C-alpha cells in the first residue's frame, strides 16, 4: 500500500522541532509504533433542535496511533463527519475529551484551538474548498499566512507542497481552470504546507469519479507512508477504505459499531 | 495574522466585489468631501477676516500710557500716590519696551495743530505722524499715488475729503507742494545761577521751552479714501499725514504739551503704540509692559470673541459635514454585512485552515479600514476641489460686483490629516459589528453552507 506507482518522492525536510521531526522521516511509524496521535474518551456532541436532542456523536472512545491510516465509515447521518470536525478542532464536544498528541482539545481556549487547526491538523474536504479567486499558489500559501510563517520562507514551502502533489506546473492557475482531481490535489498540498502531523480527510473522493478517486487515495497513502503522517479519512465507500486504510472504524447513530475503537 | 498579510488579503477581498466596494468608498469620500469643503470654507473665511483685521493694525498693537495719564486729571488719587512712584513714559521707557521679546516697533502718537497753505489759502488742521509700518495697512491698498518714499521724507499724504477742499480734482494735487506752518518747541538752557538739575527732575533736565513759528514745504505723494486708524489708539482724527520721523524732527508743540510747560521733568510721551509680532503675542507683551509700571490697552479681547464666534461656526459646519460621513459609515456596515453573507464559506475555510476568531475579525476590520482610508484620501481631494469651485464661483460674482477677488477657502494640513484620520476612525467603528459577527460564525455551519 505504501508502495507508490508514482516514482521516487522528495521527502519534506525536518524543521528541527523534536516532536515533529520524527514525523518527516520515512521510517516514522516503526520508530514510535505505540505513540498515540489521537485519542477520544467518551466524546459526545449533542445538538438541540427545538424540544428534541440530536446525539450526533454519542460517547465515542477511540485511539489512533501516530502514522496510522484510519477510515471512519458509516452511512450518512452516522456522525462520522461530526466526529472528524471534533478532532479537527472546528467544533467542541458536549462531553468527553479529545486528545491530540496528549493535549485535550476540549480544554483549549479558542486561540489554542485555532493553533491546533493551523499547526497540528490539515484538512481535506469533499468539495475541495479552494478559494475560487486565488491562484493555486495563493491558496496553498493561505495556511502559511495564518500561521505567520516568514514571508521569505513561503514561496519555497508552497512550491515544495505543490511538487509533492505534482501540481507545480499549474501554480498560477485558478481552481476553476483545473479538473476535480487536480483541485483535490491542490487542497491536499494546502493541508500539507504547514507540516501538520495529522491529515483529516472528509469524503475526499466524494466529488470525483472512481479513477480520480483512486489517484487521490494513492496520494494520501503515499503521504501517509513517506511522511509518516497520521491519516483519518471519513468515507462511505467501504471498498476504498478496505484497500487503503490500515484500520476501519464503523459508526452508526453516533456510536461505535463493534469494538474496533482500539488499534 | 501579520499586518502585511492582513492588508494584502483585505485589499484583495475588496477588489473582488469591486463595484460595491468602490461605491461604498465613494460614499465615504463624499462624506469626507462635504466635511472638508465645509471646514475649508469656514477656515478660509476666518483667515480672510482675521487677516483683514490684523492688517488694520488694531489687533497686534498694545497702547501704552503712563499711570498718571488718567489719574491726575482732577484730584490726585491718594492711595496710589502713596504706594509707588509713578513711572514716566519717557525715552528710557520707550527703549525698554522696544527691547521686550516679540515687540516689532514702538512709536509715539504725534499729533499737532498746524496751518496748511495751498495756493496761499491758510487752513488750520491737525497733522499726524504715520509710522513706516502703516504702509502694510489695508487703508493704503487703494492709495492714489504712493506711500512715503522714506521714513523722514518731506512728504505728505492727504485724506480725500481734505484734498477736495483744496482742489476740485483731488488727483491733480499729487506731486504739488503744500506749506506747513507749525509751532516749534525749543528747549531753554538752564538759567544763570541755577543748579545742574531742576528740583523735581526724574531723569534729564527740562528748563522749559520757548515756542517759535516755523515753516516746512511738503510734497503731496498720496491721497487715501479713508482716514487710516481713526478711533482709540489710532492716529486721532486727522486728515493730513506725514512720516513719523519727520513729525518727531519737527518737534512741534503738541496738544498735551501745555502740561509739560508747567513741569521741569524730562519730556514724556502721552502714549506709545507697541506693535507686536503677531496678535497671539499681545497678551504676553501687555503683561510685561504692565510689570514695567504702565497702563496698557489692546483690542485682543475683541479678537478673542471673534475667534469664539468662528469656533462655533466651524463646529456647526463640521457637524453638518460629519452627518454625511455618518450616513456613509452606514454604507460600510451594509457592505460588510453583505460580504459576510457572501463569504460565509470562505470564513469557514479560513477557520478550518487555522484562522482564529481574531484573525477573521481583523480581516473585516482591515477591509473597513482600507475603505475608510481610501475614502478619506479621495474625500480630501474632492473636498479641496469643491472648495476651490465655490471660491471660484464667489470670485466670479465679486468680479461682477467690481470687488477685488478674495480667497475664502483654505485647506490647512491639520484639516487634511484630521479628515483622513476621522474617516478611518468612523470606518473602523462601522466595521466593529460586521467584524465581530464574522468572527462568531460557526465554521462547521459555514462550511456546510452552499
């Protein structure tokens, strides 16, 4: 699975930060096989709609090891996207705890949570979510702006990220000038550019034909393999999950189905 | 997010909804323009009027008299006489006052009765000395002929009514000669056997004077419409003017000299006019002269109430101008609230990529700020142009009325700076609500929004 049909890869350079440098070596997972990237403890997310309470996520406890590629599966409305948003720090749990590298997101201040979204996780969406009026390079630069990365360092980082997804030739194009697959690759480059340790993908193939979808998953698997990035992917396509993910977690009505919350 | 990135993204976002943002910015521009136009006219009018008043020479002059001048007519005041000796307004005092800071010149008021002969017809007139600085005064703007060629030339300027008395066609008098007959004061030497100083001399000796008739020929160089500086502290009522130094040289007997004739003190001035470098310095100079022991008068207080009137006028004009800016600021609120609705998804994406609430807030704030700044700059330019146009229109009207052109419009640098700052502040305040609303947007909801 980690063997990519796409030839030799350039490996992103370690940035000197201890915890992170391990993530960029090719042999990360074998170095620290037991370190936990994400752990949830009885996490719940409830919405109140008028009189009734909707339990989108209901007491989920799971653990994802560093460098693991996990698929979150479930029918629509099962709570898998809500769970992903909670891990991403876009949403806050109603109860329970979510640990990313040991730090509880539920206890973080809004500013710390923004930092978590900026530095620790990278997100990829079903509908790509590129800003239509910016070029690819500008879209990819956006997380660097938000993370206040030095301006002189940015062009190199943007180029590096776009090279990794094989789009460096099209960096001045606007998203609308690209195919769906290319747009999703650009979105992946944007998710990688800040060198996060966790990649969260919400139905990344949902808007793509099956061939392009496979291409994207190959790319994600390659990133998982070569960079040792932890990947959590939400999907409802079980065959794809079986082919690419190391482990599948099933959700129904906001609860885990079967005891596969532990690695 | 860093400031550079913030402004970059903000101006980028502004370019995206070009038309709407241009219209909003124009709205602010028009608001600022109305403010600038109103205030520039107010300031210009003030400058015009205070400039004219300053040129009358009334507001930058302190009139000095001895404490005795009004005190000892009639019975002497007991208390004052006992308290401190009264300082005479003599040559020494004049030199001392001239040495004070911000004093441009000190000159005595010289007026004397004289007989003027033109074509052998004698007329009794009061002649007044004019200081060289009077040249700048407004009354001499419309002079026929010219001002004195020097401060001591044997020349005269006549008021037009008097000139008409002399000649039916007053302008034909220019260049002609007039004979001035006056009574000269000749100081007497000490009588034989007297001591060196007279008994009550305070400074210098004065053994009295004799009065001798004299004559001087004066060339008529100029004719003026109005009497320069009539009323208090001016040059008294007079229709014949000669250079001040000439008047001093003639040493004619003045109206107040009768009192001098009875005393043996050194000659004193009845009053001195002290010209100050600017009207604003008048109170300080006045205070210093008072400390020297003299009475002072100035029209500074009158000028103060004039300034007050203009301050009220300016704030009225400013309030009306600001009203337009307030309306324009509602345009900013509207534009930014619309932008939030339109850019919901974008805000969600930014948050997913790591933007904090503060980043989003600052982004909208920066957009409001950029619009305010551009609108402010635009408005100052526009207001400047409107002010000029109004000034031009008024001058066309003045020309039709055969009046001289005037500048009733001024845009001082403080007005430019404060108008732009004001526009920026108003825009930022207008951006407060939209910015906090955008920051509060739930990213999960925003990303779901199609």
